[in-house]
C-alpha cells in the first residue's frame, strides 16, 4: 500500500492537472503538421466538424471549427488521407488529447482535384449539366459579350477571329481577373454586368490554358451558378482542348479554346454573302410568283367589272337575242311539224268528236233554255199573275201602303198592258 504523500510533494486536482498539461502541450509542442486518415467524421449543426485522425500506430481526435471549415476548398470525407496543420491541446472536460485544425489538405491528387470532383458530383446531381437545360446559340447577333482578362491572349484571339469573320459585329467586354484569390467573384460579377446591359445575345467566357490551380476560379460554385443564371447562352472557352472545367460543364456550349469559341458565335461574312444572295434570289422568285398571281387575279376582276357594265350587259343581251332569233325559226318549224303530225294522226276521229260535242252542246242549251224559261217573269205572268206599277213614278206596287185612292196604275199581264184607277184601298 502506497504511503501518503509527504507535505513536500505537491498534490494536484484533476482539473489542475489537465490545465497544466494543456498549457505544457501548447507551450512546448504548439502547432504541428500531422499526416493521418480521417475517420468518425461528424458535422455539427453549428458548422463545426469533428473527426479522428489515425494511422496504424495510433489515433488522435481533431476539431475543425466553422471559421476554418469555410476556408477549405474541399469537403473532408471518411477514409481520406489528409495533411493537418493545427494546435496540439487537451480537451479538459474529457481529458482527451486533440488537435485544433487550422489548415487541412488532402494527400494524393491534392485539394484542388478533390474539390473539383466533389463540386462536379454535387452540381451534376442538381441537374446543372443536363443537356435539356442547355440553350441553342442564336442565329442572328446584335452584339457579343466577352468575359476575359483585358490583357490576356484569350481576348486577343477572340478579337482576331471576330475581325476576320465579321468585323462589323460589336463586342462588349466585361474585364475581370481570371485567376488568383477572389477571381471567381469578379468573374461572376462580370457575367451579371453583361446581363444588366441587356444588349448582348451571347456571352463568351474565355481564358488561356494553365494548370488545375490556374483554372481554379472556373471550378467554383459561384461561377457555375452565375453561368446557369445568365439570361443568354454562355459559351465557355477556358484553357486548352484537354482542359475541362466546371464552367465548361455548366455552359450552354463548350469550345476547346477561346479562338474556337469565337468561331462558334461569330458569323462568317463570306457565308453571310452566300446566304444573302441565295435568299435574295428566293425573294425575287417569290415576288415574281406573287406578282403573277396578283396580275392574273386583277385580269379576272377587270373582266368581271367589264361584264357588269351597262354596255357589256347590253352586248350580252344582244348576243343572246341574236342567238334566240336564229333558234326561233328552227323551233317554229319543229313545233309546226309536230302539230301537223299530231293533227294527221287525230284527223280520222275529228268528225265523231265534233258530232258528239255538238249533240252535248245542244242538249245543254235546251236544258238551260228550259231553266231560263221557268225563271222568266213572262212565264209567271202567263200563269195569271200581273205586274202593277204607279204611273207617276213607275214604282212597283207591293202593298196597300204603296197606293192611294184615285191613284193611276199601269198593269202588265201576259199579253197586254192595262191602265187602272184606284177607287178604294182595302188592306187585308
């Protein structure tokens, strides 16, 4: 059993011991570079990341705080071998030895290559590389926008190509740095400035070749989203033909070089002349065909108007009358001959028909005469009746009220006219 500590030997509390050890580590060891593999990676909601850095011989905990994590060009992953620069310290609440990470770089391909692959996978998953969202280059241009370094060979190549192919085509330059810290933000602002002008139909984003580190600004999310948000098609001509950047993948069209980008959008004036001559010929032929159709239609309408005039109508009537005059004798001859033929056919039966009609007419006449005789006033008088009139006015006497005593009357019987004098009137 251990003996109790003598008064001359110091006794520490756990907290004091850990505090002393932390100070000793920070003073004597300080910041170091460590190589190891990332494992047990955990990202907190605060933006901090915690992981274990290990190798075959041991392990140490590591803390990557949010301020340092924002400066990284890649995302740490489990199983990734990294080079860590940080402060060796002690986390007192658990007594854990740990390193507070200040800088973090992947081993192998390097941070730039890893950042490129991680960003490419993420943007591809969002659909920014899909062919369906790519826009076609305009057939007719008012002005080309160019995002490039104002002193770069890439810009000179673009200007040379456009002067050769179509010198009258205007170019609006949005100058920017194309490499270095913060260049990606300048490139994005240059793209936005061209969109703000609203007078360019296509944008060329160009830069000469270089290493992956030189092209780092074109492999950033900010440039990728600025290209995707551009209101007009963007042609990326970054680096040489073998260089492929994130900007190339997002752009509506990728050209292997800046010169090729200019070739894609600048129309060839020789080809324009050929197309103009072709279209001019087509226009002339189309106009000729239209004029022929219009002339024919006008001729038809002119003839129609002439036919509607009184003179034309009178001439038409005269022609019709002449035609009818020529046809009338023929029609009369034909009609007369037809009637003669019918008459010749019907002639043998005509006497019988005539005799029958005469007999029927005589019978009807006798019957009508008998009816007329029966209705004649003279027949009535023959049966003993008389027709009495007043001599003074010739009015027929129908009642006792029509005559008075001493009235002279004219009386007609069947065979004589009598004169009478009324001696008295005796009504019945």
